[in-house]
C-alpha cells in the first residue's frame, strides 16, 4: 500500500472510483448508531496497518490510561511526521541513511506532552503489550522506521515490546489464504502469506488463544460515523463505519474492544468490505470475546488526502496526534457509545 506520495497524478481517478463505490452502496439500508454493549474497558486495544499503524500508536499514547496495548503493522513511531507532510514523506517512510527518525527527540516530545496533559501520563504504559511487525519484503516503509517505533516504546518504558521483522511479507496485511500475493503491495493490501497476522496480534494483546477457533459467526454491522463528531466537527471520515459484534457480546456477556485502523487506499470506498471481512480479525474476536470497531476514512483534496490515509501528519490540524485531535476526539465518542470510554 502506498502512503501519501509527492505525485498525486492519479488522485482524481481514485476519487472517482470512490464516488462510484459510494453510489453503488447508496441503496443499502441506512446505517444505525453503534450498539451500547457491556464492555470491560480494561480490555481495549488498537492495531493498524501502514497509516493505520501510525494512527494506532497515536491513539495508544493519547489514551494509554485506558488502552491496554497496540499492534503496529508496517508503521513508524509516534510523532514521526512532526506535523509536516514533507517529513512524513522523508524520514517516516523509506528514508536514506541519516534521515531516520530521531527516537531520543521523539521521546522528549512524548514526555513533554504527557506532562502537559495533551496525551496520557506515561505510567499508563505500564504492562501494556506492544507488537511491532514489519515484513522483510516491505519497500514502502523502511524496516528501520518500524524498528524506531519499537525503540521509542522501549525508551519510554513500561510496555512489553515484541518486534517481529523477519518474515517474507511485503507492505500488506498477512493472512493465511486471503487477498493477493504476499510478496506484493497491491490492492486490497491483504496478502496470502501462510501466516495469520490477526491471530498474532490477538495473542500478543490478549494472551494465548482458546483451544478451538472456528469461522466468524457474529454480526458485521454498518454504523453512522457522522453521529460521533465531537462538537459537530468534521473528522474527515466516511459516512459509514463497521463494527463486528460476536454473538456472546450481543447477548450481554462482558467483552473487550479492539479498534482496527485500515491503511491508505484500504478504506471501504476503495476496497469494499475486504479488510473488515478478510483480514482475519472477526473469528478471533469471537474466540476472545472482543468487539472490533473498524472506523473508515474518506479521500479528499481539501484537506489533501487523496488516498484516504489516517491523519498522521497533520491534515486535521496541529493537535492531530493529541487528545485534542479531531479524529481522536471522534474515536473517544465512538468508543464511549459502545461502552468503553477513553476519557
């Protein structure tokens, strides 16, 4: 998957395809709000691929007092872009030697923001599980960038960090047998890798798996994302998102919450329901008793985000990676509606 690039020549075509997809879906029944469920807020975790990994680490550090862990696939460290698209395209993708993220400086930024209350206090990281995964065939995000994400967590202290960077996987979400070729980065950015990335992240975040895991048999629901705008502000999201609710959770059992952030060009307008159905989260959600929230971005030219990436460089404003960021505030409202408040 491509994160934002300097050349935007094909952006108009991408937006046209997105518009056609939205039109094709317009005949669906109107999406409802999120269901109010019985959730154990202490079992809230996040994950993401590519720009979704950057978003996941932003959410984790902003709300580490409420979030118990994060799994980052092919992403870099918190604060890497420093509010600059130019830096995002340089140091935070596949930088040349000498342009790598400065982990010590980023750690200082995190500490200052935590001290100022812009993100959670750092003691919220104590005992949190962090999985950083990077494919050895990934040429979109450099391995050193993902390694810097692991280094930053270690520098901050408290979290249990696992780094997995030796598998023959390109810039794609690994599955056993869904999607395209594992050695290519192409839509829908889900790869047949003979490796279950969703299983790995659930095990890292929630512990050893149950003895038996079957096919997903819960309900994948659409919901109205606009209903959760904080103070009515546009969070640059699509009209509809998805939530997967295992049968046990719908029946009233206490469940956890996992928030899965797609990558650039991996939103539903671009690939339909491929990520929310085929990435492999749902059957593990059944097994672990965890609801999965799949928020969805939208492509735009103003602000400049033609590939529907999550905001990890500042297109939503200067506070984008803090508790005041418009996408983080939207997420806090959505999580609270489900039953797992973040603030």
